[in-house]
C-alpha cells in the first residue's frame, strides 16, 4: 500500500509540474555549400597606403566549393515564474576532421544559456548567454546567416506595457582576470545599452543608446558611444523604414586608441506592393568613412550580411577604417507559386569620403522553396568592380567576373513539444 501511495504521489507531483510548465526540445541541421574564390567577403585595403587610397582590385583566384554545417540542439523549460533555455551546437566544415581522428574540430560549444525571470506582469529579467536582436538588426543582431551566429553574455531588465517596451542591458567580460584583451573584432570589456520601442498603430519608433568599453590587454581603456533611432511604418501598399545613428569616442586598434568623432549612418528603405505576388524594393544607405575626425562609422554587432550586398565586401569583418560607403539599391520580390519565392536586388557602391570613388556594382539573386518540414534556399551574386580599382595582376577577366553562389538546406525538427 505504501508503495502505491508513493507512486501516486510521484505521479501527482509530476502532473502538477506539467500543468504549470512546458518542455520543448528542438534541433537544427543546416548544411550550406558555397562557391568561393571570386570576390566573396573580399577585404579592401585601408585608405592610407597610397595617394589613391584603398584602390586595390580583387585579383582572381581559383574557385572552389566548400560546405559548412550548423548542427544544434535546443531545449526550453518554462513555468509560471521563469523560463530556462539552453542550446548547444557544432559548426563544422566538410573535411575539417581527419578520418578516425579521436579529436573534434574545437567548434562544439554552448551557444545559448539563459534564464528569463517573470518579476511581474510588466517586468522581466533575462540573464545569461543570449543573442541581442533589435529592430532591423542594423546595430544589434543575432547574425543568424553566419553558421556560428552571435551571442552576448549579458543581463537585461525588460519592461513591456500597452505597446511600449524598454530593455536595459549590461555585460562585463573579465575572462579570468581584471584586464581583458579586447583589441580584436570589436570584442568589448563592457557593454551597456538601453533600447526603447513604442508602437503607434502601423508605425513603430525605436531609440537605442549603446556604450562599449574596449581594452587592449593593459590598463588603457577606450570608450565608444553609439546612439540613434529606427522607424518603420506601413501605409497601405507602401512601407518605409529608416535608420539614423551617430558614433563618438574611441576604438582600440593594437596599442593605440583611434578617436571617433561625429561618425554617422543614415538609411532609408521603401517597399511598394504591386500585387499579392510582386513587391518593389528601393533603398539607400550612407555610412561615414575615414577623415579628419577619425575612421568613420562601424555598425558593430549588427547582422551586417543583411545590408550592403550579400557578397559581404563591406563591414563584415572588414572595411572598418575605409572611406565609408554610399549604397543605392533597387530590387523586387516575387511569389512564384508552389512555395517558390524569388528576390532580385542590385546595388551601386561608392565611397562616402575622400575622392568618392566608385566601389562597383553588385547583383544578388535569392530563390527559396518551402517543402513539408524543411526549406531550400539558394543564391547567386555577381560583382562588377569599378575601373577606379585597377587589378594588381592586370587581369581584366578577374575584375569582370567576381561572383559567389550558394545553396542551403534548413531542417528544424521538433523532437518534443510540451506546449499547452
């Protein structure tokens, strides 16, 4: 009898927990094959070496195919008072592990690990390793395109009520000591931000204040401030979104701080829905470049692959001290039926500062097809380098034929769904 009561007690406790909680377990398998070697993610030289500035063309290389994979497992447990989330993932390249090797490639990691505590109906606190993704992800984004993605170790106090939300976050990276070397890749010692958003019917207005402290392995610190607004609205068939950001302070590069004064980013994008199957896209962005007031604006922790062309030639780990960018673009989206979607977009790039040289043109084509339970996405991009950038090898074919192609499968299985 005692054993039966014990079993009933365990079952009752388990049932009570399930009533007030839910557990989900999901996965992700995302292989992507890309054609490299003809201009993708090419890094322009800094605008300091010659009187012509950073005018150095892309010398053609032998094209090759490479396949990378994101394999992830994601678990979430939710109760009335909190949610806990954890994801682990490995990013690997085909061929990065030798046959029968006992060691891995070192790319397995805890991608996210956070708790979201419900303080009241309006207040929450989210703490741990997590992505920061706001607005159009221009300054803070999850960078989901990159197989490794982007996360931050941060605590965020969140408020939400009647169409208004306010997030205030802070992060301190010490990495086992009081002095943290953060001179590379805009890795910070400290991050603090406030993001506010208010919705007015079909219009959304956001403000962001972001402060970073960088440290180069010594007691020297550099502080950089970024602030601005994002606006988005829909007006019948028209859609508009705009960005306006300023940067001021110092950046760390090697042993010297680089002063930044009055650097800016301005962007405007418009859409027009011609029909249920066709949408026209038009936009422009101006990013200040190197000049008398410093190295210009850098969009820091945004999803930069989303902007300035899919070939990632600007502001994707590069172009940080170049002469800025003016990007004028025009495109269209098509719903082709049977689950097919096509996006076509063209860009014209010029320098913002200096002589205002042409940086070339780019055409991006993306085709997506949804299947039952998974998706196939593929793309092709062609870059036409300007004559302002003579190829160092004197090879006109290398200048005229710079391209990138890719195809990606996306599987997101739901192994266990405890949703009520």
